[in-house]
């Protein structure tokens, strides 16, 4: 992952590992965090691919064309991404609650500003 940050393949392998090692049946309060993290990784990779496919800055807002097939997918993915981060980010990156800005790249916190 670190040696080639633009390649999604190692991240997808890690997402598979997370899902394989999820403890959702354990009854613990945070049991499904691995699966949710795996979902975030896959979701952010999908969002990046959809943005490339759309090639339109308005596509994420559903404003590019009434016939666009990418807008609805992208909108749902961005909404789910926000939901996951709002609900779980503080458990993966406790310091993120105090951050003024954060940048994620395919499921990993890549930049954080603490101003």
C-alpha cells in the first residue's frame, strides 16, 4: 500500500483481509469495524473510479445531465462514505475529531491538518 499509493489492488487485498477477520459474530460492541472499514476502502476506490468515468465536475451533484448513468451511483456512494466516516472515523483515527481538515485516499487517512 505504501510503496504504490495510487494502486488500488493492495488496498482491495487488505479490504478482503479485513472482511475475512471481522468479528461480527462475537457480540462485541465494535465487532463489525473491520467489515465497515473494508466497505469504506472499496467505496472510496469506487468513488474515485466513478469520478474518472464521469469526467464532469457537476456529476457528483447530479447536475451534469438528466441522462447521466454515473450521477446516481456517485451520489449514493458519496452519501454512504459520509455516513461511514461520521459514524466510525473517530474509532479508527481518534485524533481526527480535532482536525480542521482531512484527506482520505482509497480508505486511508492521507493528510490531516490540526490548525
